């Protein structure tokens, strides 16, 4: 039997891949312009603070369904864009919420916020204003 997944044991120290470059290339080819892909990332990042606030409030209120909904929305959008680290952390938060395991969720929500900020910084360094 395998040992525990290191992401679950300490989500604050495990480095996840930031982006799926093949997915980003697919999107750029689909839209015919990498600037459009940056615009999609910009829209996603503009929505994240509201969704994270909803997630934090749901966590404070013990509302696992609301937390699940916010995490699911972030997971889906990040998956479509190829934002791997954000997607994975949102998936973990969603799973905790679906299993009503909110006692440990704060650490994962914090890591999700960290991954969103890491994505934003990376994109800003590469042309996103």
C-alpha cells in the first residue's frame, strides 16, 4: 500500500506545476491569438476574489455546500485554462467540502489562495496587466 499523498499531508510545502503549457497552446491555437488567452486568464483572476471570499465565509459558517460550489467553480475554470496548481488545490477543497471535513479545510483554502496569487504573479510577469 502506498503512503499518504504528500499534498494531503502538507499542502503548504508541496510545489505543484503552475500551468499546462500544452493546454495553453491549444487555447491559443483555438482562438488564433495568445492575447485572447491572457484575457481569459484576466477574467478568471478577476472572479477569484469574490469566490474566495464566498469560500472563506462558507468555511466560517460551516456551510460545506457553499464551499463546495465556490471550489467547484474555481476548479472548472482553472481546468479549462490549464492552471494546474489552482485546479488541484480547488479540487482538494471541493473534496473536503463534499465530505464535510471542514476542520482541516482552512489550510487547503489558504494554499488555494497562494496558488491563485502565484498564477497571477506569473501572468503579470508575462504580459498580463
